[in-house]
C-alpha cells in the first residue's frame, strides 16, 4: 500500500530552482535513504512533506490517518521536565489505564454488591486486555532501552532537560520520536552526536522497525545497513533506486557509463551521416541530392540520446608532505588527564610508526578529542609525556573548527601563513575546494559547517604536514566530499592519527585501531574489520557467560512480576467466591421462608424438593467457606 506519494514537486528560492518535478512513492514498511550533496534540497523536501513549506506546484499525497514523526537536523528537546518524565509523555494513556486498573483492584476487593462487582470485573477485563495489547507491561523497559541505546546512563534519567548540552537534547528528541512509533519516520542526519555504539544500536532498532522510514544521512555504512531503497536528488531532479546505498552507487555508475557509451556511439553515427550528407551536397547531382535529403530525414527522425547530466561539483585535492619523517613518529608514555570530579584516561601509552593510519575509537566522553588536543599542543596533560620523532611537521584538524578566525575572509584565512604563494595560486587552491568568484571574499563567520570544513582542509593541504591529527574530519561533509577526502588520505605519503565515527571511512583507511574505554586503551594492530572481528568475539563470550547464569536481580524481577499476576488472579477469584456465598446465603434464607409457609407445610412434594435443595446448598456453602478462607489466606487477608 502506498502511504506517501510526491508528484512533480517544484520549489524555488527566487531564481534558484531547488526541486524540479520531483516524484517518488513510498510503500508501507519501506525504508528509504534520501541522498544528495549539501544544498541539493533534501531537508527542503522533508519540510514540504510535513507542511512546513509549500511547494510551488505538484502534489503530496499522504495516506489517511498517517502519523508522521520528523526529526530535524540538530533539533533538540526544550523542556523543564526531567529526562525520564519527558520520555513518559508518549505513554500517558497507558499510565492512566494502569492507575485505573489499580483502583479497580482495590474497589473489587471490598465490593459486596453483586451487580456493581460484575460491572467492575467486566471493565477490568476490557482494560487489562487493552493495557497488555498496547504494551502496558513493557513501556518502562522500552524507555530504559531506548535511552541507554542512545548513550544515556541511568544516573542521568533524573537530570533536567534544560541543563543538557545541545547534542544531548538532539539525542533526546530522537529517543522521544522512537518511543512514539509514528507510521512514517522522517530523520534528518539522525547519527549526528552519536558514538559508534549508539549508531549501531539505532541501526538495529530501525532495521526491526515495522513501519516506514525516510532518512537523510551522509553515513554510508548506516544507509547500507538500514535502507533498501535510495532516493537521489541531483541537479534538482529525483531518481529512485530499489537498492541500498552501495547498490545505488554501483547502479548509478553503471547507468552513467552505459548512457555515456551510447551517447558517444550515436554522436559518431550522427557525425558519419552528416559527413555523408555534406559530401552528397558537394557533388550536387540529382541522385546525390535525393540521397542527402533521405539521410537528413532519417537523421531528423532519430531519437537523440542525451549525454549524462553533469555531476555536482566536488572538492578535488591531494595531500602531500613537504619532507619525509623518521620511522619513529610518536611515542606516548603514561599520559593522564582529568577534569574536576571526572577522570578521562590514566597512564595510557602507545607508539606510532611512519605511514600508519591510526584510528582512535570509543564512546562519547571517553577523552578521544582531548587526547588529540594534547598531542596537538592545544591542552596540557596532567601527567605523563609524549615525544615526536625526527623531522615531524604537524597538521591538526579540529572538529569544532576553532582554528578558523571568524573575522577573516576565506581568502585571508587560507593566505595567512602561506604568503609565499601568489594571489592567483591561492585562488586556484580555493577553486579546488569549490570557492570561486566572490565566494572567496565571504567572511568565515557566515559559512556553513560544510564550507568551514573545506576551508580547514585547504589549509591542511598547504601545510605540507607529514603527520596529520584529524578530529572527526568527515563531520559536515557530504558523501561526495567524504569520498574525495578518502582518496586524498589513501594516497597521502605521511602518517595519520584520527578520531572518527564514520565506519565506512575507517574501514577504507584504518591500518590500526586504538579503542579507548574506562580510562584505558586496547590496541588492535589491524584495520577496522580486524577490530570488529575481535570485538564481536569478545561480545559473544560475554553473551555466553550471561546465558549460563541468570542474575539474581533478573530472577527477582520475574518472580515479582509473576507474584503480582498471581495475586491479581487470586483477588478476582476471591471476589467471585464472595459473590457466590452471598447468592447461596440469600437462597437459603428464601428456602427457610418458603418452608415455614402454611401451604408448604401441607405439600409434602414441595417440602421434599425444598429440603433437598437446602441440603445441597448448605453443603455447597460449607465448601465455599473453605474455599474463601483458603483464598483469603493466600491473598494475605486471612484475618
């Protein structure tokens, strides 16, 4: 069933065409990636779907009663609530039902009126069935699972949202959206502010999400794992591929190659026919003119093959050191760093050799960026030391881009420190990073995150460094720019120490992985795939150990849950028993009254029947009294 259809959507900002006849469909349960370079119009399309922007023309069809959840890029929750209270909001109807169930349990245990008791029991059964069906027994564990999966420790659940960082608020907005379970999720860069563990958790969650999804992301690994369909916006046009990102990239390259080949073949054929026509016209005889006109008609009827559209511009550069370093590049000895009330790492030691590409991984907050800042001379360690080898020229890329002077223009920022180069040479360098014309006179302060990243990379290229220290270099870059950076780093003749959450990037580049966790490091002398293999093996061993022994707390939880369910059942049985006792006693009283009437005293058949019923009811009443006493004792009401 089609739940979303965009038909010939057009949208412009002034004279700039952003979307040109964009059309695609999404089926129920489909998971699609929306890809394109920065500024292609992806977020604009999301805003049109959600009604925040109005298209110039075209139609958006949304299935009736479809609930859409939209996570905007870097949008965060703003609330005075605690984290836990805010996450409870999607479950308020269940919480209300839970309170009503408890009230009914209390009321039924003391209710003597048979009619009212019966009504309460019917309401209780209906409410309990709905409560269970809608996940009433699981919502607390669901909240904990989502919060922990997105990197929140249980000790943080009581924190006020207004006191959190921007990144934490964005993660909370994502958590709240996942708990609401809309029919269609629109996620704009959901992996921003997530470490690798949280990204992997989110991948697993979305893979198992039973509803529909469209996600904007530059994380190719994430797109490959989560999506089965790719919607590309390029040159304002839309093309749909029924494949994940890698499948789309391969098919697109293959289609362009085939189209280019067919275009070139047809152009050669057109040139041959035109040459023939020209030759026939030169001869200018009747039969030659007839032949030329015939070929011209055939040429006019020919269905022309268009050349493939020009690909969006991408950065294009090489990184090269200005001199070779020695074999021993860096030695780190017993390095430690703490902040008040918090230790980041203690006594870490490692060495880096020439031409290694070392990637440092670990959860957010473990000190990865701090370590790089210490190595780059931007922070001081508390203890320990580090030493660079012979002939080292250091180049540092800061993920916060604080090295850029906001007051400078793009031209000034890159020219400063490179004044040996001419104005024309600097302009040529900037053109490699897509700064042309008047763009070079833009102030750094007005640039987007992606543009600032390109300025920083331009400075890095001109530094001639033979050791690059890179902190999240792919942040803010679109996929084309990430691929250009990968190629530049793959051919780089120096040494790299990097922090990144981009697993596609790491898989392609890393020759060694250092994992930081719990204040120490583990060193894996292989690429990212080697690191993953060892991590999975360790996780498998831990899972096997957990399987052998169910923890006491787990058993206690299960027993407590079963005990609550047992008591609810016993109370219901006790109420039913009390109702039958009341009915039996009332009937016995009525029989006594009937047997004492004068007309009954002379009717031996009636008396015999009444006596027989009385005997049976008295026997049943004794049995009910024993049953009641047993149930009351089990419910703790024996006294």
